[in-house]
C-alpha cells in the first residue's frame, strides 16, 4: 500500500451503518459528564476548549487572507493567537469574532459528522489543522497540549476504527459545546477593552451587547443541533 492509498483509506467516509446506538451513546455522555463536572479533570480538559478557541481565530484569519504567526496557551486556561494583516476591516473583525463560537461550532460539527459516517474525514481535517498550527507554537505549555492532541488524533486516525471514532467525536463534541458556554459565561462578565467583544466594539463601534448576543445565538443553535442528534439516537 502506498502513502496515497494509506491516507485515502483513513480519510474517506465510512460505509454502512456506523451511527451510535443508544447504549453506547449513554456511556459516551456519562464519560463526557464526568470530564465536565469533576473539577480537576475539567481544569485539564478545558485546555482543549481554549485550544479550539485560539485555532478558531487562526483558521478564520487565514481564510480571510491574514497571516497566522503564532499562538500560546497559558496555565490559567487563557490563550492568545496572533494574525497579521490590516489593523481594521472585515478580515480583522471575522478573525476576532471566531474565537468564542468556534468550540460550539466544532462540537456540533463533530456530533453531526459522527452520526452520518463522516467521523474519519473530520478526524483527518482536525489532524491537518493541528499539524499546520504546530510550527506556530510559542510556549512550552502549548507544545505539551499540542503534542497530546496530535498524538491522540494521529492514533485515532491511523488505527481507524469506524465504531470508536464516532464515540470519541461525540464525547469531545459535547465537552467542547459545554466548554463554549462556560467560556461565554466568563466573557459576558468581562468589561475589559482587551476581550474579544471589547476589541470588536472598538473595530466596528457596535455595542458589546451585539457581539455577545451573536455568540449566544451561535452557541444556542449548536446546542439545538446536538440535542436534536442525541434525542434522535436515544429515541
């Protein structure tokens, strides 16, 4: 088998019925709940939410023509991503806005893909983004988090298991969705000019409430999609 065939076989959608059945979904949700409610575990898992937040800034920045130069994750679970380009304008607004909604959007996409046999393409895309971002890491903690994420994703991708991949995506998707709401709750209380809503307000002169409201709407729509998928599976 050559490399093209190896990558192709691990990236194409699954064939046949690989959707989660109710008993497996209950187990996956129980594990996700433990990760969310047990505080020592959550402090570790929360780094994944921050990672997705910062890569949301970066990926959207690249898509709108900005240059992604680096990012860091900090011990207090905050982070920072840097993109270069025009100081103002639609591209700067889009890349700044993308951070808070991204964990919810990605979580919903993971759950949706898992239920339709598209877990493998989703894992492939996620691994590609992580590898793209690896050379732009700017702190030791970020290196550690990225290493864990890449090793885990690579193992899930290389030893493809069409039963296991959907379970991992659903569990991680639920964690990211809950994490998005938790992060959103924190930023709604933050009145600083350096927060994402504060920067968006300075870029556009639209009130902070407009940007916070847009985050809430996106998270609510993502939650509706995830809940609908869960109900359909458990019914």
